């Protein structure tokens, strides 16, 4: 009978210990999430990139893919794109107003149509900041809503 009591106490102890361990894990995760949110909120570029990712996932991912590599001979890559790197204004214009006609990206010619997405200037700036800083890209500084607004048809 004493052995059963000891086993019950040990099982209870293990249960309490594992519950505490899970609570500690949850608290650590909460702190990390809070720190990440505070970091993002205190950095305009990171905040814009986070919003731009949402825009990209809603409007761009279907053609340019989650990897930013596009579709060979159909949709140009955004990852490691010389066009994006060297032609920021033209890239912003294409996102804002749509794009048609020939583009040469990384030495390959693309001749398709990208319809205007109907994005607001702040959304265009955010998605540009996302693609400029994703998939190994590190192209330029913060693209602002004001900069996008200045680009006319």
C-alpha cells in the first residue's frame, strides 16, 4: 500500500513539473513575440516589410511564387532580379499601374502583361519594401508612400 502511495506522489510530482515546464515555455514564447512586435513597431522599414508580405501574399504570389523566382519564361523573378535592383522607379510604376511589353530580367526577355492590382500608394510602398528585402534581395532604402505618389502614369 505504501508503494502505491509513493507511486501516486511521484506521478503527481511529474504532472506538476511538466505543467510548470509548459507554462514557462508559453511565457518565454509570449515574451519573444512581444519583443518581436516591439522591434517591428520601432523600425519603419521592418513594419513596412511585414505589411508588404501580406500584400504580396494576396496579390503577387500567384505569379511570382512564394520563392520570388517567378515562372520560367512567363513571369519574371523578383529574387535576385537585376531589373528590380537597377530600375526601382520602373518597378514601382509597374506595380502601381500594371506592366506590359518586353522586360529583360537577368538576361531573359519576358513579354507579358501584369494587370494593375488597384493598390493604394502605401500598399505599393509596402510591397516594394517586402520584395526589395526578401529572398536575398537587399535593394535600396525604405520606399515611402510619398515616393510612390510622385510616380505618374
